C-alpha cells in the first residue's frame, strides 16, 4: 500500500517535462526552422456510442513549462485531468478540439470520420507550420505533416493532444451517462463492455449509439430467424 501511495505522490509532483526523448521530434523540427509544431491525436474510434474527438496542441519553441505529458492511456484519470487543466489554462499553449457526431460517423465510416476530425483540428490551429500525427498518415491532410506510430508515447505534442481529446470526450460521456442512464457510460465511455452490451439488449439503443457498428446494427436489423421444419 505504501508503494502505491508513493507512486501517486511522484506522479502528481512532476508537473513539467523532464524526459528529453519526448521532445526528439519537436527539437528536430525546431532546428529545421519550424516554429509552430502541432501534435494531433484522436480518441473514440472503438466505442459503440458517442462522438470521435480529435485535438491539437502547439507548445512554444524552447518553452520551459511543457507539462509532464505522456500517452493518455498510461495516466490515471486524476493525472489526465490535472494535465488537461494545465494545458488549456496556459495562454502560451495553443490547442484546438473537434468532435465528429455519431450521425457523421455512420455516414462517413469511423476511419474517415477520425481523419476528418484531425483535418478540422489543424484548420483551427492558425499558427501551425507542420503537424505530428499519431498513427498512420492521413490522406489529403491540409498541412505538411509527419505521422508517428505510437506517437502519443514518443512526442510531447501528440501526448498533450491525446490528453486533451481524452478528457474532453470522457466529460461528454459522463454527461451522456446522466442523459441516458443504465448504460454505465460514466465508466465504459461508450465502449462495448459486458454491462453496456447487456444494457443494449435490455433497454435498446439511444440517439448517441453508432448504428453502423455491429452490436448496435444487430439490434436495429436482427437477422431473420431460420425456418423450422417439422419432419
């Protein structure tokens, strides 16, 4: 128990980035003359309910108060929230958020919806010279960019974007939990957990469920019963 408490204290005490490896991509691009580097990430591809959200973050060059960010999935909820508040309240850090609705996801498909969210985010970051994108390349991206597999654990800018997108979307799902009780959105964030799937069977779908995703689609369009023959 003592070691767990110690880890929590250590996590909270470290506010500013000390790991220079998390700035490897940024330092390289800054040295090439790019002053405003936007980290781009998205969250919410896999859930059965709720929007997909993308975020972008730009840290000033050689800024001495870059938060101690990391891949949002590696952080506790309280730590994510703490870093989120630092990022969005610092007037020296530029950020943008864009969410794609369930209706757009069902129309475009989740991959295109996610890519659209990332493109829309960069359009809101007026100062961006270049973008670092988590994951695979985004076709027809409107700005010079570099894609990085697992970029949220390699680039401070992308990690910050992952935190902003994650916290923003989680807060949306918590609001939906009150609006649509019974699905446990406050804990599963729309993912297809056992309790969520059971709620779909027992309660049905809501307006924020993705109708093109298999478990939801199966409820909307159940397969025809097989004909039974008596011999």
